[in-house]
C-alpha cells in the first residue's frame, strides 16, 4: 500500500507547514504592537489556519497508518 503511505506523508508535511505558518503569523502579530481589536482578528485567522492544518495533518497520518497496516 505504498500509494497510501507516501501521499499521506506529504499531506502530513503540508499540515505541519500550516501549523508552523500559523505560529509564525501569531508571532509576527504580537511583535507588530497592534491594537486589541486588530490583534484579535489576526489571532482568529491564525486559529482557523491552525485547526485546518491540524485536520490536514491528521488525515495524512491516518493515510500513513492505514497504508502501513494494509502493507
């Protein structure tokens, strides 16, 4: 089931990149000294990105696990 393992690993890496991107976005927003309302908007966007990236990463991990089990 190599056709599940490698694409799953790529999807996991894409999700990990999204998580790292959201962490960097929050760091940049905090250093920018924004007002509370602007910071809240940036953080809400980062949370949405973080949750989406986490779901993508979990999907990829499931693909890898199923591929290894069925191998």
